[in-house]
C-alpha cells in the first residue's frame, strides 16, 4: 500500500511538473498560440497593411490623419489578424525600406499590432551584396559564396547582419518584453529570381546562408523569432527535392509557400492543391506549422477570386494563415472598399473559419 501511495504521489508530481512547465521563449509561446488558433481556423494576413492602400498613397510619413488606416479595416471593420512587413534596405543602414516605408514606422506599427493582440511576420529583400543592385539581381552566381566565411563579401555581410539584429532587438514592448515575430528569410528559393535562388547558389551554399544568419541572430539572443521556411508555389514537390534545401527540423517551426496566381485559375488550383497535399503531410509528420506565407491575385481581375478559388483550397488544409501581399495603386493583392473585390472579402470575413483581429486578440 505504502509503495502504491509513493508511486501515486511521484506520478502526480511528474504530471504536475509537466503541466506546469511554461514555454521558455516568446517564439515558443507564439508557436503554442498558433497551434491553439489553428483549431478555430486560419488567420487573415496583409502585407504593409497600415502604411498605404489602393486609393491612399503617400501615407509613408505617418501623418496623424493616416495613422490607424488600413484597407482591410476600412473594408470589413476589423484589422487583419496578421500583418507582414519587410526589412529590405535595413542592411544598407537606410532610413526607409525598399518600398519607401520608414523603418521607424515599421518598428512602431509592428509593436502596435502585437499590442492590440495581432501576430506579425517579417520578410527581407536585401540588396545583392556582390553587385549592390536589388534582391532581384541574379546576374552573378558567386554571390552567396562571396558572403559565406572566407568569401570576398563576408565582412560586409556581417555588418548587414548586425543591422538586422539591431532592428530585431529593438522590437520590444514598453516593459522590455521582446515581440514574437514569424521571421522568414531567403524565401521563394526554389525559383531563380532572387540572388539566393535555386540556380544562383548550390544547395550547400544555400544551407550555409540560412545557417549563418540563423546562428548569428540566435547567438545574439534573439529567441523571439519563429523561423519560417517558405519556398514558392511549385506544383511538383517530391520529398527528395523539398528536403534538398530545407534547413532542417531543428531550424524551422513553420513551413509554407508563396502562392500567386499568375497564369490560369485551373493551373493555380492544381498546383496549390498538390503542394498543400505535400506540405500538409510534411508539416504533420514533422510537427511543423503550415501557412500560405504570401498569396494573391494581382489587381483582382476576378472580384470573387478569394471565396471562389482560394478559400475552397485553403479550407482543406490546417493552415495557420494566408498573407495577401501589399496594396498600392499600381499593384494590389488585398481588398479595398472602393473595389468590387471588397464585397467578396467581406464574405471571407464573415466565414466562421477565417480569423481577424477581434477573433484572436485575447487568444
Ligand atoms: C514584390 C513587389 C515589389 C516590392 C517587393 C517587396 O512582390 O510588391 O514591388 O518592392 O515585393 O515588398
């Protein structure tokens, strides 16, 4: 009897200990939050949401009349659950990013969205460190090699990483708590339009690039980053091809892809379905979160695309979110009350499984 009692007490102590254990980092807490939210549906996201919109340009300065504006808010009466921002230009020490948004505003809006209960994600379109041109300069296939240890641009790239780290370290609430961020560098790497793309660097170089940045930022104490790996819509994933450049289970928490419809609707649906079949299974087998890390139909020539084409595919998979790319006059992917697609976006908003800020802020 005594023995049984002792075993019972010991078991209870172990269970209590296990259930009491709090997640260690902001990133781990965010991961838990995303896992819990996934049971309710998927979050609606929008890139650069608070800076400018389809009909309101020139808001980059943050004049008081513009603060708080958002095309999503003005279309449905709520902010997106997720906001995305881009660090392109931070590496140069620029005051504004590649889309002319001051980093001070990115800093403030990112923290503001976190404080109102939203989730935030950061991408990075750094300049080509070898040529000095944009992220899209793929003219020289020695660029990744040149920034790895021993390469001609390594010292320079180290200063770029310092600038990224400095910005990321500044993302804190007033009481000094770091803001958790879904961080997804080196994206769309199965395409060859960025200098870190498929045909511009070898598999080994890509891994070197990923690990160099991740190890540096982690070494700097940035444990608020939830690392996301997001190649581009592919249509032909095989385990072997995906694994080739996948950074590894110990390096990635969320997998997803950037999926735009550039061609026919039928092709898009077919490719996205095939990819999410593959990625969904991979995520499940490996305990990873799944998302559409970017998506959209440029300038919405089909005003019912979200509910008719995108949503039925998304509904079949346990994605955490979909991030529509940015809205500006020449190129928009999100809604606006001024556009026919605004009505369709409202339907998306009303669906029970799409999550906007009010539905996630206390969860
Ligand atoms: C691309 C386009 C560009 C933009 C870049 C980074 O998809 O929207 O105009 O500069 O993203 O935001």
